[in-house]
C-alpha cells in the first residue's frame, strides 16, 4: 500500500531536477552559456559567441511528426473534451515539453460549469510519485504561477480526490474531486524500468557534439579574420624607420603596403632595400571538415541526416530515399506515439471522471486507443501503390475494417 511522501519531499525532488531541465531548455533555445576560451585567443574575439540550433532541430524533427488524429473506440467521448481544450495547441505543447525535459504534465481542473480544463506544465515546474503500472501519479506537486522575477506565486499539491492550493499571502485551501487519481498526469518520452519519467531527446551526447561544433565555429570565425586580411612582413628594414603608426615614415607606409595596387620602396643610401612578403593564407577547409564530422556524429545520435543539419548532398534525393534515410527517426516517432498515447489517454480518462462526477475504473477505457497521423504524407506515386494494395487486401480479407486497413497500410 502506497504511503504519501508529502509536499516538502516533492519540492526537494523537483529542486534536484530543475537544473537538468533548465540546461536542456538553454540548448533548445540556443542560449547555452559560452565558457570556452582559447589560451592564445586575441582579446578582440573573446566576446564572440557561436550559436548552433542542432538540438532544436533534433527535438522539432520528432515533435513535428507527432500529430494527434483522434481516438478509436471512444466510448467516453474523450475527443470532445480535447477539442474543448484546444487539442492542437495542448497536445503540441505537451509533446514539445516532454521531448525537451523527458516529461511534461497535464494539470486538470474544472471550470465554472464543472467541465474539465487541461493545461500543460513543463518538467521544470512539476513532479510526482509515479505508479509504474498505470503511469499515473500517486501524488504530485506543481508550480502553477510565478511572478516576473521567477518567484513562486501559486503552487498545488495533488492527491487522490483532492487538490490543495498554496497561494502567496493566503491560507491554503483544498478542492475535492471525483477522480480516482491525482489531477496531474505525466506525458513521458521513452520511459523505462530505471527512469520512469523518461529520457530527454537532448541527450548528453547531443549537447557534447553541439559544444564541439560551436568551438569549431568559434575557431573558424577567428581564422576567417586572418584569411580575409593576410599578414605581411618586411625583411631588411632600417631600424630607424620604426615610428608611431599615426605618422609613418615616407619610405614605408603600412596602409599603402596593404591596400595599394602599386607600392614603391626606394633603396637607402647604401643601395639596400627591404624585402616585403606575405605569410601563406590560412585555409578554411579543416574547419569545414571538422564541422562536417561533428554533424555526422550528431546525426548518428539523433537519427537525422547531414541534409537535415545543413550539409546538403549533391544529388537531390527522392521522397522514397528521404523516407528510407529517416528510418531510425520514424521508429523513434512510432515509439513516442505509444508512450504519449498512454499519457493523453490517462488525462482524458480523468477528465471524463470530472465531467461526469463519477470515479470510473481505469480498466473501462482499455478499448480506447489514440490515432496519430503518419509521420510522412504519401506522394502521388505512393498513393497509387497503396490503392492497389488496399484492393488486393479487401479481396482476400473482406472482413477487414477501414481502421484495421489504415493501421496496416499506415495512411
């Protein structure tokens, strides 16, 4: 029998995880701190900050392919609840926050008429103790509102049948409900037996490869200054010719030596003349090779291709080739559909309990399934092939329903 740990324990648990979530949001928003400085870096270049959006690309590549399409066997009319809560924005926000922070939460409450309302809370502001069977919470804690300085204004503690609110400068108060679980539902990306709250799409390897690529960008930016303005030298110049840069001697003008199409250097009284030369220009090719190598490592970690990361191939790929190259990414999307589907179904189940004022059993919605749109929309050629396949399947198996065919074909 589970025993509640209390709100103080959950506050400490959230505080321990907030740093990790905030770090991943920094990488997604491309606001990661730049603390790397070369030992011999010129002072003028220390303020230069390189920015790279690979982590955002890794998250968006999955989030954009996860589109909720409805429910199968919707016995509790969950679709209407989601539609009344702006399903497109709600689900997209929950999915994006879960991919960044490994999980997000849907906070459920009732409006003035008793109809359920749903709101997304990210992993930085909510946590709980999870039931490993249903993937609902035994109890939960969430920060609902913060002021302009980030200080907590309203927080809530969730229990079975009760939600207690703590508002600044006010006494706590509780609101009872008919739900058999706390009204805080986790939406989890890639949960497993050891990490019930899942894994972030922005892994440690993604952050490390991004850091390495940003270092390469910073080096290339510094090198490009010397590449665009070659360094020159003078051999055999009279030591007495060294004067202040603002008043160069008539026998040698530095600016003229750098910019003029024709520059004259006279011999001295002994008949000698200085030798003017130029150091070899630095090549930018090694930096591009290094950046391409880091892009390849990042692509292998996330299931993307080099084309996705800004290194287009010489020959444009067909739609079939692009889909085949994203096979690993499609498998990630399909796995996310299953885990996210469980979370959205749990949230809809609790909303049905609030709407009807009755504590339904979780087993009563086992027939209901979520539908997601296919990750890739078929082109005209694929539609023709699918049409032939559907006709043949219908002739061989006339009892197949439209939904079964849709699941089998994938469109």
